[in-house]
């Protein structure tokens, strides 16, 4: 069985990053669990349909934010005492080059990559 880590093909984030659905200025920010130039793993209190699109606002460590669109790749319901109701895997789609360049500034290569 191939682990999730073995499939990584992009550098990962090594700094706190938060997200919320784009244009929801009053929505609670949730910590992003894992992010790369290819996608992210986030917490959500809303059920997400695999294959659907999600407009996301990512809050960078310097206080700025950027918006991107992602496709829901998988969603797992979490236990009642978890920090959110779901854990969701995202694949970024239609991301402008300028957004990718900003995201690159907070990513570093995994120590496990050769």
C-alpha cells in the first residue's frame, strides 16, 4: 500500500496557514493541515461533495491572503470530539501564475525528499 506521503510531488508548507471559503468575510478561519502547489488538506464543518469545486481564501503567515479554486478529491467524516466535522483533500485548479508564485514563498521541500 502506498502512503499519502509517497504520492507527494510538490514542496510542502512549513508555516501556519489558515483558510476559509472565499468571500465569507465573517467565516471562521480553519488551519490548513497540509498544502503544496498542487493542493491542500483542510478541516471543514460543512459536508463537501467529492468532485465539486470550492473557492478558497488562504491566509499566509505574513498576514496577506490569496484566493484559489480547488476540486474536492476526498472527504472524511471526523469523530464528534474533533476540531471540525470533516477533513477534506483538495486539488488546486485554474490557479493564476501570480498566485502560485506567492504560494511558493511559504513552501519548502520535504526533508524526506531526495
